[in-house]
C-alpha cells in the first residue's frame, strides 16, 4: 500500500483549504535535518499547512557516526561501548542544535512556542532507518500530515545509494507512512 502523497514542485503550489468549513485541528510533523531542502519544507509547512489551532511537531533523526570494529574481545568491547555512547551523545547534541534552529524559525514565523513539539529520534543506520524512525513516530504521535524535503536525486542515483543503505527518506515514507505525506521538491 502507498501513502496518499502531495508533491509540491514550486512555490506556487499551495495546499487547498476548505472554504466555509470549520477546520479540524491536526498534528503536522516536519522532518528536519538542517539541509536547504528541510528548511524549504519547514517554510512551506508554516506558510501553507499550519493553522492557528494545529500542533507542529519538528522531528530530527540523530544518526550516530559509524565506528571501527576492533578485534581484541574484552578491550574492544569496552572501547566500542565507550565509542558508541560517545557517538550517540554527539548525535543527540547535534540534533538538539538542529531542533533549536527549526523552532526558532517557526517562532519567528509567528508560531507560539507552546504549539511546537521538538523531537529527537534515534537510529543506528542510514536513510531507511531514518524513514522507519519517522514512520514509527508518526504512528505513536497520531500525526495527520508529515512534511519532508526532497533532495531531487534521480532514479539511478537513488538506486545506487540504496545499495549502500542510503536510500531516500521521502521514498521510504511514501511506501510505508499511514498518514498524508507532503514532499517538497527542491528546485
């Protein structure tokens, strides 16, 4: 099954609002990673999707950097445990800074801070695990609309990246997400 998806190609593409109908509060989640594509997705969501009574979730996925695997059993286990925890802590600190920037951008656009929920999601792997983390969060938080940027990789590049575990987050979400997905294309 595929997720209902809204593909936004340029600034003129706006989300239609019901005319004369009372809008139902929704939970809107923007996947944010500090890239220009994520910044564009956040701006689009704030300009086109977020109503005054909606809840804005900004989610970032903290992906620890891989570490070398050592061979000496006891020493390696102790060192790897320390390295893993150090990388997790570093990824969380980076994610916290990223979320602060996104929250500040939303507040500057007039979103009350009380309306924003910033979340750091953890994973151990590449984009497919980032997509899975976002998918699980959307289900746990009962998100109605997920907004993501898109780097604009072509099919060949996406396939090659998939071979090394670095697939497209938006593509993963389009196949697995249970809520509406808005993909904001880079132009």
